[in-house]
């Protein structure tokens, strides 16, 4: 009978250990998921900031070229032509 009781107590102890490990891992998983979500949000924000900075850089390049700095004139002409084509498309759509 004593061996059976010892086996039961040992089983209870192991079960208690497993349950405490489960709760710990469950909490850790929740923390990691929250952290992952925060990092993904931060990545999206950084990507948006980078896109905005790139737009500002492109506009600055165009402004400097128009200002007469002499560099990147070809890029500026191409950009102006692209903008003119887009405006023409808009005018055609408005006329329809």
C-alpha cells in the first residue's frame, strides 16, 4: 500500500510541475506574441517613414535640378514628362 501511495504522490508532484511549466510557458507565449505584434507595428511605421523620406528626397532632387544646379537634369525632365502624362490622362478622363 505504501508503494502505491508513494507512486500517487510522485505522480501528483510531476503533474503539479507540468501544470506550473504549462502556465509559465503560456504566459511567456503571450508576452512573446505581444512583443511580436509590437515589433510588426514598429516595422510598418518605419517603412512608412522611409517611404516618406524617399518622397521628400525625390522632391528635393527635383527642386535642386529646377533651381539650376545642373545635376540630375535628365531625371528631372523624365519626372516632369511623367507628371505631364499623368495630368493629360486626368484631363482625358474628365472630358469623358
